[in-house]
C-alpha cells in the first residue's frame, strides 16, 4: 500500500490525506508543548486519550446540532475528519478568570466572570497567537461580519454544552479554545468546529478540590498529565469506571 501523504505536522497532531477527497486523517501525538513550545515533553498515552475525548465531545456536539468536522474515529490514535479551511483565529471562551486573562487584567484565578467572555487570538505561533479585536479581524479580512456572528454563536453553544457535560461529572469548565473551519457545500459555505476539543485546550478544575485536570498540570509541573486526563475520561464514561490511571490507557470499544 502506498504511504499516505502527510499534509501538515503541528505540535500535538499530524494531518494526513484522507481516503476520500475532502477528508483528512488526524493523528494524535503524545507530544506536549507549552509556552509556545518553549517547554516540551512526550507524555505516554496522551494522544490516545485526546483522540477518544475529542471524539466524545465532537459526537455530543453533533447530537445537539452543532456542526463539527468529526466523521469517525479510525483507531486508538487517529480520526477521520472533514477537510476545512481553518479560520486563522483561536476562539477562547472563559467562564472563570485564569491564565493570560488573570495576568492581563489582574483578576485572581478562579474568579467567576459576570458572563462568558469570548476572546479572539490571531493564529500565528511566530507571534505567540496575539489577542486581536474584531476591528483587526474585519480590517485584515480574516473573517466577515457574518462569520463573526456565526463564530460567536458556535462558541457559546459549545460553552453551554461543555459546561453542562463537565458539571455533571463534578468538573468546572474554566475556559477553552476552539478552532473554526470553513466548508463548502455546493454554492453554500458554512462554519463548523474543527481541530480538537480535549484537556489540552480546556481548563478543567475538580469542583470539590480544585484539582487541575488539564494541560496546566504539564505547564505548571503539578504531577502526571496522563493521570489527570485519565480521570476526565473515566468520569465521562469514556473509559471503564474501574480504570486506574495508567500509562497505556485501555479504552472502551
Ligand atoms: O493557556 P495560556 O495561559 O497560555 O493562555 P490563555 O489565554 O489563558 O488560554 C485560555 C484557554 O485556551 C486555556 O484553556 C488554554 O489551554 C487554551 N489555549 C489553547 O488551547 N491554545 C492556545 N494556543 C491558547 C490557549
């Protein structure tokens, strides 16, 4: 069999040409990076967990009518997704202050925000994904006014869905990042959720203890990242209830 063509390799994933036109195979690596790749490590089993967790969230979103790029999971590390044109924005939704918002505005981490706040960053690693306003987005043509309305509505629907799913298992959704893709259906174009939704791109805190169950465990050296992600997967029923943290997770299905 001919080797499939690699389209792109990012920090945590590799994209390969899919079996049908308009499809992509998304491969989840075990690599973890933080602070714009200044801190790097390989975390055994992270890719397997994120593949499964992203499948779980994307499927759930699909079930409530939020369009995503997800088609199906192929194996432990790969999923088939729709090819999209990525809108060059990182869309961040925050429910509680943390990370850069806390630093920028001097708000103590964990402070509940008066309402969900959506922020946009320009997707450019070289520049460290700088925060931008809708003025920049419109002036530089990164997205139209209609796109921005659709993106805001998608972001808030994802926030409501994820917050609810997490609350049901005793986890507070502090913030998260999504990426948006543009697809063309005949003459129509529309925006869908792309990339991944996983503990790599969310802040998740245990409601009782405040324990961090997301990539901050790696960023801030707070223990085993695999243990934290395994705990999220176990609570969501993505892994057997009696699973103990392990470096090579066993998954249902
Ligand atoms: O994560 P950091 O403190 O650098 O930035 P933030 O603006 O506080 O991040 C807000 C949320 O977006 C966190 O859940 C991050 O994990 C996520 N994020 C991401 O997944 N990728 C980025 N390039 C930036 C933020």
